C-alpha cells in the first residue's frame, strides 16, 4: 500500500505495518529495522519506534533487546491459546446478543452474511474476508460490557492476521462457515441462546483447525 504521512504519524505507521503483517507482506520472523523503515516512509525514527511498541502490545511484532523488531512468529500453540480465549469471550457476547434482541443489529448481521454468500459465489476471497470481519464487529459492538469489548479489541489484530492467512491457504471451509453463521442468525431470530452458543463455538473450532493447517503449510 502507499504511505502518505499525516499529523498522527505513529498511528498511521501502526496501521501501515499492521496491514502489511496481516496481508503477509511482512512474514513471520521478518525483521523490521527502524532506520530503513523511517527513511522509506520519510519520517523520523521516533514515530516508527512508537508504532513498533504499539504493534508489540498487539502481539504482531517482538522487540528483541539489541536486535530490534521482528514480525511475531505464528505457532500451533499460539493458535490454540488464542481460540481457547476467543471461545469463552464470544460465548458471553452471544448470550448478550440473543438475550437482548435488536432488530436493527439483526438486519446488519443478515446483510453481512449476504455479502459473505455473494463473495463466496463469486470466488472473491478478499470481499469474503472483509464481510466476515464486519460480521464479527457487529457482534462486538452489540455488547454493553466495556471490559469485554476492550479485551476483544486487544485480540482483533491477531484474529485478523490468523484468519487472513487461513483464508488464503484454504478456501475449503467457507460453505461450512456460512452454515454455522446461518445457524447463529436463526438462533438470534428465534431467541435460542443455547443454539447460538453452539453455532459460534462450532464456528470457532472450525476456524482454529484451518488456522493450524494454514500455519503448517506456511512453515512448509
């Protein structure tokens, strides 16, 4: 992507590097050197350094003493840890969404699901990925638990990175994913909390399996 400096340099550099890491342009283990990057972007080292610290907090880079920064590696263990947490957090969110129905939010879920189905039919992986992320954000916005939302936002960069990698490597479970989301939408419509929780837990388990496969293929 093109980089155009603005007043909020550290935030813009963070977004720039986040997109490159999520897309795989910067690969696991790849070093990020402050001086060359600052020169490439036409900025000083200070906002680059600040951006790298933010990316470390987001688990996208590792800062190694005397060796600078590198893109965080992805491992089976990390994927399992990530989804173990996501399953429990999403269970809370699902219960809130179904126990406190909102017609406008449900319409947004339906629209996002329709976009996913359209993208799947057209074989447009990027459009499918974006619609899937929109679907997840609609659910997260629906929670009124600010601590839960802050925790989930903390994991979003890792989730986006893992799901983008899995999508580019698989294209095998999209119909299965759509099936789970249709079940979830049906549970929301019918006020079926247990059904909604079951659908989302099955979806996340499916995501985890394909993410682990993708990590294996990437390592190979």
